[in-house]
């Protein structure tokens, strides 16, 4: 009888324990769902509004589409504006405020600005520049997020709003003033790092220690670099990047031929005679640059019966 009573009690305890575990799992799932849709004051309707703004922008500017940083900018706009107003302000930022190519697929405008910032840091903040050289690193990765997000998530939100006022009124060159000001205010933290890992830990949270609005504004006014100077640096870096991309695309275009057709070897200088094994081979096609080149058909395509002779170092067929 005692055994039977104990078994019944154990089964009841097991059932109650299972019910308790199930209830806790259900509560935890409900809590996670609530946090996922209501984190930091964002509701389901807010997420839908954000999606609507971003979809509208992608249809308005199909050449831009969706850039990963635009959700930060749109979310901040939705905090203070209606969805339609947020869309038009976001469109104005993409069209008129930020330089061309800032939110393109290659992010060329933003990448060029990171190189401009590196130049300005070497001139206006030499202590930071020397420390970066010592650590064998640069600001490209961190400053790219600063620029494309317009300092959202870098400095507190009340300071971000002030920065946006300056950018919209005066122009995108203000971004460099703000970046230099932030580095200047946190210079001691930056130069105290001993390796690249510590440096990135500091640079990713560099704006968290800035709270005083008047201090930030005073530092920004200290680094008021003329707009013409920044425009000149931007043009130089853009041309450099464009040339680099064109060179890489040309190299990729020349390597589209299969490897067994694209193996070329240089001949000797124009004043010297060719090697015996090259002249003796009648199946070698010579290009104008003096390199071995596979033969082409009437359609201009490379013939399929050619191959690269490793022993002679020429292309034969």
C-alpha cells in the first residue's frame, strides 16, 4: 500500500513538475517575443513603419536599393517624425545632403571619406596618427560606420540630433569636423591602447564617454576645416579609388579566358633574337605585345584545340 501511495505521489509530482516546466517555457517564450518586438521602445507598428520607409526608398531610388546603414537613419527619423515625413527626409539626405555614391553598392563615397579622414588626422591630430602607425592600423573600419550611419549609435542620441542639424544645414563636410572632435575628446583613451585589439575595443565605444553637448560643440568648432579643402581631398581620393577599380576590372576582364588558354610568357627584348624552341614551333601565335596568344576562330573566340606547353613555355595548337 505504501508503495502504491508512493507511486501515485511520484506520478502526481511528475505531472505537476511537467506542468511547471511547460508554464515556465511558455512564459520565457512570451517574454522573448515581447523583447524582440518591443526592445528599446520599438513596437510592432514601429517595425512595420520602418519597413515601409525603407521599401519606399528602395522604389524611389532603385539604384541605391537598400543599404545596411539606412535602417539606423530611418529609425532615428521615425522617433521624431511621421512615416511619410521620415521617408522624404531620408530621401533628401540620400539625394542632396550626402555625396554621390555614399549608399551605392560599392560605398565609394564613404570609403573615399574614410581615406580623407585618415589624411586629416595625420595633419590635425598627429599624436593619434603616430599611435596608429605604431599599432599598424587605421580608422577605416570604424569611420566607415560613423559616416554611413551619420554617427547614429556612435554618440548619445541627443548629441546625434545636434550633429544632424549641422550636417543638414551646412553640408556633409561637417562629418569630418565631428569625427576629429570625437577623436580629440577621447584622445587619451585612444593612445592608451597597447595593441590592435584594445584599439578596436576603444574605437567601437569611443562616443559613449561624451555627454556634454557644449563640450562637443566647442570641439567641433575647433576643427572647422574649410569646405573647399575637404572637397579637394574628396576629389583626389575618389579619382584614386576609381582608377584602382578600373584597373582591377581590366585585370579581371583579361583573365576571363580559361587558364589553359591564358598562359602567356614574355619573349626576350626586341633587340635580341627569339629562342630556338620558340621559332621552331610553327603553331605559336604572337601578339603585338610580344606575348604568346592562343589563336582565335572566325567569330573571335579562342580555339579549343590550343594548349600551353610547359616544357617550351609557349602556347601551341
